[in-house]
C-alpha cells in the first residue's frame, strides 16, 4: 500500500515544512489549505519538482462537512491515507482571558481541538479500512504546559486538550497498530504570530528560550517526520517537546 499523508494547514509555516519533509520519505502528500490556494499550489509544485507526489486540497478543518470532503478527495486522488498530521491551528488575538471575545475563543477550540478530532476520526476510519495501521501526529505547543498567561490562555488550553487527546487516544488504539503522537513546538517565526497582533513579541519571547533563538519550521518538521517513521514504532500516546529548551 502506498504511503499517503494528509497535512492540515500546509500552505505555509510549519505545515509546509512538514509537507516538504515527509514527501522526501516517499509519502504522497495531501497539502490541505483553508484559503490561500496559491501558497498551497506552490508547496505542491516544490514537492513535484523534487520528484515527489502531492496534491493541494481545500478544506476548513473546523467544518465537519469539509473534513469529510477532504478525506474523500484524498482517497480518490492519492489513495487511502496512512498518516495524518494535524497541524492547522490558530491563536486568536493576544490578550487576557476575561476580556477575550467568546466567539474568538470558540473558533480557537473549533479549529485546534474539534477540527483536529474530526480529522483524526476520519483518519482512523481510513486506517481501519486499509488494515495496516496508521499514524497521527498532532502539532501541539509548549504553551500547553505553561498556560500562556496574559497572552492567550484559551490557545494554551486548546493545546492542553490536544495533549490529553493524544495520550488517551494513543492508549485506546495501541493494540490496533495505530500510533497517536504529538510534537510541541516552542516558538517558530511564522505568520501565526502576525495574527496574534503584537509585532515586537518575537524578541521578548526569544529572550525566554534557553537556546536564545526561535525554531526554524524545518526543525519542527524533522521531529514530525521522525514520529511518522518506523523509527518511532514503539512511541505512542506521548508528545515530544521541540522548544529549544522551553
Ligand atoms: P501558520 O499560521 O503559519 O500556519 C497555520 C496554518 O493553518 C495556516 O496555513 C492556516 O491557513 C491553517 N489553518 C488555520 N485554520 C485552519 C482551518 N480551520 N482549516 C484549515 N487550515 C487552517 O502558523 P504555524 O506556526 O505554522 O502553525 C502551525 C501549527 O504549529 C499550529 O497548530 C500552531 O498552533 C503550532 N505551533 C506554532 C508555534 C510557533 O511558534 N509558530 C508554536 C507552537 C505551536
């Protein structure tokens, strides 16, 4: 059976780096994107130019019907998924919880937690039909353990939910040959921080990182590629921090 992976939110940032990296492992890669088709097509073009197989597929992971369509399209065009990287994520704008817009908080949970669960449910169904197990890698955050006070408690809480899901589901599926793992980046300079709405935050956050520098998205992609690989065959129900010492 061919190796087929869906990487959500893979038009840019960490997701794009993951898509490029796992294509080098022989995966046919579904590059999921929400809005920016041109960015996703450019990731696909790069993978194809390097001799790999990839397809851009639009879907908002926060909308169950679109998740169903994403999986149906991937199965039709690339084959049954054998792996899923739940990378799509949003933070909402920086601020304190009591004043935060509840609609924004709900959107963060809808994408980071419920959307991730919907994708995972669809992936498990595909893995079971394929009969050869599968791997899910959830992109979490070191914020899950710090709580990110005064910044985005709701985002940190959503990632803590993701870590709990990884742990519980990994155990639930352990005898089925399906592994569920997580990778928790610390701080990587991607567009996600532009959305948070504080331009000089990068310097402040970097000063708290033991390695005194942000991650390159490619460094996070290495950890995800390892989690997906047979080298991690005895690793499940756990999340690896990839935070430069955070
Ligand atoms: P990014 O904003 O560049 O990428 C996020 C991607 O997810 C974008 O392409 C966006 O369009 C997509 N996305 C958002 N909502 C979506 C939806 N509903 N459906 C489909 N796609 C959607 O940010 P990034 O830093 O590359 O983030 C990737 C992941 O890494 C996120 O889960 C984020 O929480 C996590 N993370 C990032 C950092 C960091 O410092 N950059 C740190 C810890 C964790």
